[in-house]
C-alpha cells in the first residue's frame, strides 16, 4: 500500500487536473474542491468527503461512477 502522503498527492493531482475547473473558484453546485475544509463543507449535495470512509464519500462515489452522480459528466 502507498503511504498516506503519496495517496493524498496523487488524489490532489487528479482533482486539480479534472475537477477544479468546475469545482474551484466557480463552485458549480456550491462545491469547491481546492481545500480539505471546503471538501468537508461540501456543496448542494452535502460534504464531498467523509474522512477514513471512502465508500461514504460523495466525491469517491462520483468519480467511481457509482449511482446517479457521475463525474466528470459524460466521460
């Protein structure tokens, strides 16, 4: 398993490359993914992340394309 710092760094690179253009300063659906506090606060659908519980995290489910919310859309 990767060290937590490596996992966080890899996740941050993906979020910055694929998510922040919509869920950054423009805050689509009220969601800003540029910081951990903003992810915990979440947007219109609630918190984006649930620490230590990936399966309960909306962001995790959305990028895995599980359920009705699938991000990025159409891909």
